[in-house]
C-alpha cells in the first residue's frame, strides 16, 4: 500500500523551510546588536566633530547591521559629516523604509541628496516632512534646510568677508640693534637695545566670486597701522590691495596672486611694493600634500632709492597629518631660495636658502596651538658678508564663538653675521584680539 503525504503537512513543512532563514536572522539580531558600539558614545563623538572616526568605525559593520534603525541613522549622520553622500543615501533610505515617520532621518537624507545635486528628490523629502511632522523643532529644521536648498538651486556666487584685529605687544629690540660694544677702526662703538611697547590695528575685507566648482576669483584690501612708542623711524601705516585666481580639483589646485601695497612713516610716503605670487598644491594619499610656491616682488623707497630692487622667491613644501585624518597634529615643512637684484645697493645682490617647520595641534574645537622653527642664510655680493638668522615661535588660536578669537604669540629671533654691526637678538610678545564679521553672500 503506497503512503500519501497529507497536503496540509506538506504545506506546513514547506513554510518552515522557507521561513527558517528569516527566523534564524531574527534570532541572531540580539547577538549582532550586542556588538554594535554604544550609540550614545558615537553620538557624542559626532557632536565633538569626530565624524571621520565614527564613519571609519561604522563602515566595516554595514553588512552586519544594515537595516537596524539606530545603525542606519548614525551611519547616515557620519557619512554626511565626512561628505560621503552616496553612502549616506543607502543607509538613510533603509531607515525610512523601516521607520517612515523618522522625519529627522528624512531631512538628513534630503541633505545627502542635495550634496549629490539631486534637488528634486531632496525637495520632495523636505515637503513631506513639512506636511506631516507636528514637531516645532523638526519644522524649523525643515525650513532652514529648504532655504539652503533654494540657495543651491540658485547659488549666491559672491561672498564678502571682513575682519578687524587689534594687538598690543612688547619688542625687546625694536630697531634690531647689536647687543654689545664693537671694536671697529680702533674705536669702540657702543650700542643699546631699545625695547618698546607697540600696538597694531589691522582691517581686511575680501570679495570672493565663485565662478564654478573649480574656479574662484577674489579681490580685497588690507589696512595696517603699527605704532612702536619708543622708536620714531618706523613705517606706521600700510595699505594693500590683493587679488587672487584659483583653480581647484579633487587632487590639486593652483593659484595666482598679484598684490600692490604702499607704506607711510608719519604721513610721508616711504615704500611701494608690487608682488606676483604663483602657488600650487597636490594632494597625496594618507592625508599628505605637496606644495610649490614662487613670488616676484619689486620694492622702491622714496627716500633711499639705493635700496630699490626686485626679489625672487622659489620654494616647495610638504603637509602631513602623521597619525591619519583624525590626528589633531598637522606638520608643514617648507624650503625656499631667495635672490635679489639691487644694482644700486652698497651691499650688492642678496641670495640664500631658508627653511621653516610649522606644527599645529588642535587641542579642542576652539583651541589650536602652534609652533614654528625657522632658519635662513643670506650672502651679499657687494661686501661679501654673510648672515644666518634663526627664529623660534609659539602661538595659540582660541575662538570664543563664531566671531571673536584671541591670538597670543611669542617669537625669538637671532641674527648671526660676519658683519658685527648686523648681529642682534630680538624677543617679541604679542596678544591679538580678532573680530570676524559674518560673511555676506549674494
């Protein structure tokens, strides 16, 4: 007798077979969730501006946690923060599919689509949130995002930026005098270092035009007033006009910067300067960049035309974050060679190399610390003298809010020369306060 399988039993067995993978996955979810890093901790890291670290931690976990709302929202936030909009859209589309009333996630998704220039999709998400959300904070966020979207659709290409800086400091040797008596020609020459308190006032304004995603043009002026209170023979005011054109891609950028300035001493014309600079930067892997720069400067003096001349500077450098993208430390090393053409100068033409090492340490979102070390060597064709200048500097940049910051600075310079009259030591201490006006875009 042939046995028959009950159709009901057959259907039950088939359903178990089909549903077993899904049941297994659901049973595995608690175990997977146990390996997800603490959400609160990652949210705090995002708030502290460590988006790259959060993105790097969450990206390898996407295959395991994709579809979990907490993971998808957090990963979407990190992806937007590090400008990875495509990765953000995948995570946030999963989120709103599971939780269609997650309006903050929809606004974040709209932001990602804006970065991808998919403006119609972004507008649809914003309109949906405005129609359905009853939260006042979500509505406010949607309105602000909508304003940004309209600007993106009809971009404001001009940006006007302005800032004022006031400083008070002390210079141990304002006139760069030798620090000792010198025997010359059978006579003893006595020199005294003259220290002085000084003040500085600087104003700067720049208008920038973004012609395209790659091309930016700018022009502006700068006004400087420096007043040492123990030294009269000093350039007090300087007015400069600067222009710039820059072309930038994802891997390199180049710029050209012509400038013109004039300085006065107590209202009398003293010095005129024209400069043309050309700079380049090439992005390397592992958060590194190569630099190239050059400038040609022409200087003329109203009262001492013998010092008139042109100066050519050629150099290059390297920028690196030694511990990776999230490292708070940035190193900048530059080397250059400077030559001059001064046909009427008694010292003759000047030439020589130089080197600078700079480090920046981002101690917090508001505080950056800096250190500088420099050396330059100069030789003169006229009197065959040579000089070596050494410098060391420390500075800080502390921002109170979006507008105010303070900038303390200390700098030591020492000149070692074959001509004793040119040797000096100099220590400068300065405290600056800067106000940056909110940029105006139109």
